[in-house]
C-alpha cells in the first residue's frame, strides 16, 4: 500500500501509550484488584499496557485461571472506572498535533481498547475531548465487544470513507495489525508501550520518534 499523507482526511488515534501514559493508574488499579481478590501480586510488563484487559492479565501471568482473571477484571472495573486518573498524563506534544489537525480541517477520532466510560472520563479530565469528533470503544455497540480491527471496520462502514483517506496512529505492534487488517495505513509513535523490534517487523507506513517529528512530517506534506 502506498502511503499518501496528502490524501488523509481522517486521523484515527489510539489512546493508551499514544496520546496518554496511563500505565501508573492502570497498574495501581490492577495491583489493588489482585490484592482485593486475595491473589499474589505479579508484574505487569509495560508492553501489555493498552491491550484488552483479558490479554493483559493472561500475558502477565500465564498461571491464572479464567475464573481468577474474571474476578480480577470485575474488581478492576469497579476501581478503575471510579478514580480521577490523577497519575495519567497527556504525552508531550500530543495537544499541539491534535490542534494542528483541527485547524487544518481534518477529523480526529479515537479508537481504543479501553471501555467507553473511562475513555470519555479521561478525555474530559485531560481536556482532550474537544479535539475528537467521535470515540469508538469495544463496548460502543451494545451487546457486543469489538476487537480493534472490528472497531476500525465499524468506523469505515459508519462513516462511509475510503481506507486510503484515513490513517491510524498508535504506539504498539497490535495497532499495526489492526490497521492493516482493516486496510488502513498506520503511523507509529515510538516510546509508547510497543516493542520497536516487533513494530519494525510489521512495516507500518510511517514511524516517528515523538509528536514533534509527527507534526514536522505533517507540515512538510501540506
């Protein structure tokens, strides 16, 4: 697929690790959930943050049974959905790029593995919601939990837009897989939760080190 940035009208953003560093609040909520369930704590590797919670837990501790995972998830939702996300930080430069795209008449959308309730609360608390036309989460459609690929396909079908007029911006190798599975070009911002080695193996259309590089890249292709 040839990457034509000048054609892009719809910028679709991952959240965790791309626009925000949510790892302190997520890890603290998981650890409290583990404690409350009476289980022994285990490490949460950085490269699983932002994945669906079921996957985060199973990759962090393969010895967990499904029943144990379900109990931790249930308690995590109670805790994480009720906090104020004081330790979650907007990544430096993110707002400038979002503002730039809005001023240029482009559309910003958020497609994230995080459920809708905490996503909307975080975007509001961090003054990010003003930049987005729409937010799509796994539970956006009632009665169904969507994968990231399914969320992107849902976006394409409901907006009736062409894949080559979109770009998905993420930080993880799973973002590349979801974007390419739905036919959308992908840009990766390094320094999030993904593995650079795994990212390079998946050949995203563009890679930048930070938001300053992304803004420069966009500006030089106006």
